[in-house]
């Protein structure tokens, strides 16, 4: 049973470009969470999604960031017009249901030049 | 705003020594998690503590939870080099209406041979 799969592992973008990060949850999991980790800091919650629904996006910046979890396919975290401050590790986690244990992916390291 | 604080932030210790990492949080919660993160890797779940007085042990690590004091500890016994990593505690802030973890700042542990 594959774990939470994230790709790409590393992503380099120039300022102003778009970044798309993908996350495929564990089999049987329908809840997805995105976290961001800045250097030397803990993970910070960004958004919680279920299939086709955003449940809680209170941790998402109001501009340039969006997330989706379509009926088919992986969850996507999209960052438009990236800036240097967006450089971070972005982790996806999934769970079987509300209140269930989270399983984390290996993360996507985004570097903005 | 819920805050989760860990101390120390950095810990350098000799092999064979004992030490404790502390995790304080600022609101009521009865679910607390400990994770380990190796450099460039994802988070590995160590312990899930679900009630006041919960104590769990795995190898040289033992975690406990005191919900009245809003304090969890991670105790390391007779440290070995392989335990070198960053350790995070995370609190589930329910009942907040949604499900998300609030992570501590992490404790970077280095065990010296």
C-alpha cells in the first residue's frame, strides 16, 4: 500500500511563474491536508480538503494560493506569480476520515529564484 | 490563537545520556502527537497521546501527556546517535469545528558519539 505520494520532489521557479504541487493520498483516504514548512520552523497548516470540497482554508494566503481536490486525480496546490518568500517545503498529508491519524508525504521543496 | 511551544529548540547530548523535551500548548486539547523528521525527509509518526495521563514508550523514547498542565514530554533514555533528528509535537485543537494540527517549533536533537 503506497503512502502519500507527492511530486515533484523538488521544484525550481523564477519569480512570477506558477508552481503546481501534486499530492495523491493513501489508498482509501479521502481527506487531504497541505502544510508549509519554512526553514528552521515547524509545519503550518494551510488547507484541508475532501473530494471536491474545501473544508478549511484558514491557513492559506488570500492571494495567489489555491487548492483543489477533484473527484478524479490528485490534490493540487497552486501558487501563482511566485515570490522568493514562497520558498519552502510543502507537505501533504491524508487521513481516512475526520479525526483519523494523518500520514505525511515526503514533501515538495519549492525554490524561487 | 493556539500556541504550541517546545523547548529546548536545540539539544546536543552525549550518547548514553538521558534528556527530556517539553511541549506546552495554550488551549485545551486531548490529542497530542509526536513526530520525528530527518533532514530533507517527511514526518514519521512516533506517538499518539489521546488522554490525560497517557504514557507511551517505544525503544529509548517515552512520551507522556498531562492535559491539565497542557504539557507533553518526550523523554530520551540512553541516547544513541541514530536518534539525531528534529522532533515535533503537534496538537489537535478540537473542538474547533475543523480538523488540523498545530505544530510546535521543533527540537533539533544531535547525539554526539
